[in-house]
C-alpha cells in the first residue's frame, strides 16, 4: 500500500448549501464512484477502510494557497496589548501553505483574515426562504408545510479552492480522482444540489508536499478526524470537539432511515502530538468508522471518513 498526496484546485460556480468538509466530500465521492463503476467496485475500494487502509482521504476545501490556522492557545502567538488588535488577530485564521517549513511563531505571524485569503472578496452568507406546498390545499401551512429558511454561502465568481487528497496509488489514480471530482462538481455538492447549489469545476490536480519545519513533533490536521486510540499525547495536543450528525445522500436520503449514528470527531486544525515521535513518511492520521451496521440502519456497509490529511508542525514547549 503506497499513499501519495495531491492538491486539487476547484473553481466554484454557484453558492454552497453545505460547507466543503473533507468527510462530506469523501462520502459524495464514494457515491460518484458507485454511479460510475457500480456498487461492487465501491465495495472493493472500501475493503480495509475501517482497519487503517483507506483508498482515499479528503481534506476540507480552503482558499487557494492557504491552510486553516491550527487550534492552539493564545500563548503560542506573539502577545498583543491592544484589545482591538487582539480581536483582529482572532479573525486571521488562514496561514500561507508555502510557509509550512517555518517556525511556528513565524507561521502564526503570517496569518491572514478572510478578506486577504479570498483576494478581497470573502464569502458571504445569505438566508434563502423555502416553501413546501400542501398539494391538497395548494398552500403552505403548519408542521411539515410551514415555510422555513436555509443558509447559503456565496463566493466570488470562479473562486479557487484547494482540496488535498491522499490517494492509495494501487487503488485510485490522480486522473480518476480528478474525474470523480468533476462528476461531483457538475451535479452539485451538498444540500440543494438539485436546485443548482454546490457546482464547481476541476481546474488542476497535481502532486503536492508540505515542507516540514526543523524539529517537527506534531501533526496538524486538514479535515475532521477521530484520533482516539491512535497513540497521541492528550496533555500536549490541542483540538476542538465536533459532533457530526450525518445524513445519507443520493437514493438513501429518501429511505426510511436517512440519518446516521452521530460520531464524535476532532475538528479540522487539530494539533496532535504522537507519543513515539513523527513518522516522516506519514500522510494521514485517524481511522475509518462504521461498517457492519454501526453507522446506518439503511445501509449496513456505510462508513465515515474519520481520517485526515496532515501537515508536520514544530510545536514549541509552552512557556
């Protein structure tokens, strides 16, 4: 089993109803593979998925050229005396990808806000009203027929987004991964894809690598993951807890049991310190969750991506 890291650059064409989260992207790419090659082929790719052998690991989507700021306490950054500057600093949650080899303090000093990361056109959220008509009365009403609203996220036209992919080169090529992303983008990603949301095109997919800083001793995650039982030192690691209330997509969204069992994850940007030091060749951490009916009553083979691509980080001792 040989894994390689690639960066896919997407161009967004419509608003997003669902954030570009790595675990959600993975699930929809599995559906794209099933539709392109059949259920048996998807089953073959998922062989060993819950035992540390993923065929594909997908990161969140980030503004092109940037990575999400790692989850760290304030004392890792340079002290800021002015309260107004402290507030502005909290909004700088993107780090340039070309500086991963720098010392932590230098990386954090180069953090930018949405305005800078998105080239002056940060994403905007808008509330869209929806109605469900009662076909008997021809009007809305109460309960299931009550009007409701949902949030949509609008980006600048053709906004470039980077997604990092860890590929098992024995089971999926970069070209095939690109084809799956193209198929997903043409049909639409996430909620309300059927009414035009979540459309994108693949601009490029290429081999990638993160420069490791001197004395790297921690992993910085690029997607939600489940690090439990993976040999990390909890007292030296930092993360935010995320509960994912999953829901099936595609045909299973219309089944009698569209919701999955909730899973507890470490949110994107977690900083995890391995007890035995870093393995230089490692490209992902975490685990595959599910199978054997653990996650879904509608489809027993359902799995959830709790793996994450990683970036090496030199975590300096706390003062």
